[in-house]
């Protein structure tokens, strides 16, 4: 949001989902987190390494901008992948979310109205 952190990521995402878990809702302040998964080495921090705020550790955690608090990405799958929050991308990615996950804990005030598959917990993304 503020531009203190800049990253580049290849438009080679392996999957994209909408996560409704309570952690994603809490960290985004929204009903769900739309994200795209990609191998970690395909994301490069270009600017603002010293402006990162890490919740967790380098193998599993959420990476925010220290200055404005924006959630940039989450490190997952034993540190091999990142889940890039789609709202932080400048360019329109070629991938679109293919399902809703963790709908068993979705916000009761939110109704999913699209036709995407819904999974009570996680989906097998390969």
C-alpha cells in the first residue's frame, strides 16, 4: 500500500484459492484471502528488505510491510512456496482462484455466491 516494500514475482502461479480460515480473515481484515501459490524462489524482494514484518518464521509465516501493515505473502509448505495476496499485485495475473477453502470456518456474515467449489478445510493443490 505504501510502497516501502517492492517485490517481483513470475506470472507462473501453480494454483490460486480463496481462503476463509480465521487466520486469513484476521490478517487481511476481510471475509477471505484471495491468494496465488508459487515456488518461493520465483518471488524476489526488490526493495524494502528492512521494512518486512514477519509473523512466524522463514518456513511458515506471514510477511507484512512494517510501515503500513499490508500482508504481502505467506510462506507455506515447509518454506518451499509462498501464497502471494492477489490484492498486492500490480499487474493482472493470468490465474484466477479455482476454489474456496476452509469454508467450515468462514465468517457467518459472508455468503459465497459464485459457483467455485467449496472445501470445508483445504484443497489438494499438488
